[in-house]
């Protein structure tokens, strides 16, 4: 750059030097590939896919087991204090 009698050197970026632009291009390409892979192939029958059962029985079982463990812990501590 030159202004009057003064001159300054500066770096000019080329398209290959732009890491942000390259990252954006990679992101867009990845999203495009992920979107294509997420679709179910035509030869797969969606109705034949196994379905997950309801979650609430597992929650009830977990709560019951935690309650029993808590009660056992409290009961054992109470035995030694009496």
C-alpha cells in the first residue's frame, strides 16, 4: 500500500488461506452427506423395524430398586444404634 511517499507491506489472503471458509465448506458437505445417509433406503421395510416398548415399566422398576436399597441402608444403620 502506498500513500504519498509512505509505503506499507501487507499480506493478502488467497482463497486457500481462508480456514473459516474451508471449515464452512466442510460443514456443508458433511451435513449434506449426513442428510443423505439419514434417509431410509428403499429396500428397507420401515414396518419390519423392531419397535421399542414403553419406558415407564423400567422407570418403576428402577424407582422400586432404589427405594429398597435406601430402606435397607437405613434399616441396617438403625439396628446398630439400638
